[in-house]
């Protein structure tokens, strides 16, 4: 079992930055693929970014490439999402996710989920 807790959401103006963090508890964090998803009101949850066990490779949704960066610290059991040049369309609840299966493309199904953190980008 893995428990995930997100933090770092908030309100920011378009063009600004936010850094989301996810802390994992449980065993063998370094053997989990870690990722971020988001869900906007009235829309389905969508993949944002993921990082494999050792810190790479990383994968991103086309909509965030060049603006978002995912990173992990296996010593601290954390995975972060640095979000720059934020746009109003980035407004969503952001979820941290973990899965044991290695990924080779910008997709993960997610075995474990956090409760989410709200990100609101004003225009």
C-alpha cells in the first residue's frame, strides 16, 4: 500500500508559477512510477506527467511540454511538479498517482491516488 498526500496548490495569475509536491508513505517508493493527473470541472481526469523509478525517463502531456517539469527524490519519498507559464486552462484539481508498472509512453493507469490539490489560474 502507498498513501499519497499532495500540497502546493493555490491561486495564481496567468503566466505565473506553482510547485506541487506529493509525499508518499509506504514501502519501496523508489520502485513506483510516479505521476500527476488533473481534472477540470466537467471534464475527465487526464494525464499530466510521469517519472519512472530512478528519476527517468519522464513523460509529459503535449499540453504541458516545455512548461511543466516533474522530478522525484527517492530519499525523501517525494515527487514534485514545477509548473511555469501557467494558463487559465491549467485550472484543475491535480492528483498524485503511483503505479508499480514501468511506463514507456505518456500514459499510466495509476494504482494509488492522492486526494488532490486545487490549482486555479486567473486570466
